[in-house]
C-alpha cells in the first residue's frame, strides 16, 4: 500500500508551540579523537496534514546497513520528508500529534486519508501524552512510556486528549503487509 499521509510544510509554517528537539552528533576530530561535531535543534521539521501544530522532526536517515560512520557526518535528510525509511535503512523521528480537534475538521475525510502502511518495522515510543493506534479491526490507547511494534500494517493515529502527544519512531526498512 503506498504512503498517503498528507504532508505539507511548503506553505504552512510550523507553530511556535511545537517542541524543537536538540540533536547532538558525534564523530572524530582532526586527530581521530571522538568529539561532538554538531549540537543544536534538528533543522528537519515538517508540518503534517496542513496543520501547524501537527509536525514531525526527522533526526537521521541512512540508506543501508551496516552504516559507514567514517568521514563527515551526513544525516541523509535531503530536505524532502518521506514517511517510509529506505528499503535497507532506517529513520529516526519524533512526531508531535495535536488533539484531533485541531486538525481533523472535515467530517472524517482527512482522518480516512491518514490511514497508511509503510514498508518497515516501526518502534513507536510514547514520550509525552497519550495516543490511540487505530487499525482496520482494532485500536489501542498508548500512554507515556508505552511501546508499539508496528509490523507494516495499515494504521493511523488519533489523539483523543486535550494535550499534544509526542511519539518517537524508529522506522527500519522492511515490507508492508
């Protein structure tokens, strides 16, 4: 099943209320000693579903395992966000989900378009708040510290609370079912 999450961000600015995450990247200095090469907010923040408070932050993407950690760091993020990871790689991201009422305002049409599957094995870790994982035949509420292992199945997310929810995702290339 193809990716169909309606990403935006080209015309819609990310709201100031969306958390900006610090990214610290290590590597080697000129003498071959381990050091911090960069430290600052991740520059890869993208609006989702044309809602300024619905945003994903990508931190790193690589194309293939094993990863080559020699040379200058390359975060693999070329500016155009993609939901799925590379077929033989992975992506690390955090998504801030606003309450559904902030973005799901078109009688369910957008909600239905949010159903998707990715060709990947995904680890979803709830960092803050609560979120529902909605599948075709089932759904589960996840709270802070809960982990969902998403195995390429069709799903969407629903924040039925009054507060934003932040979920960290590690997406590893695989197959959709």
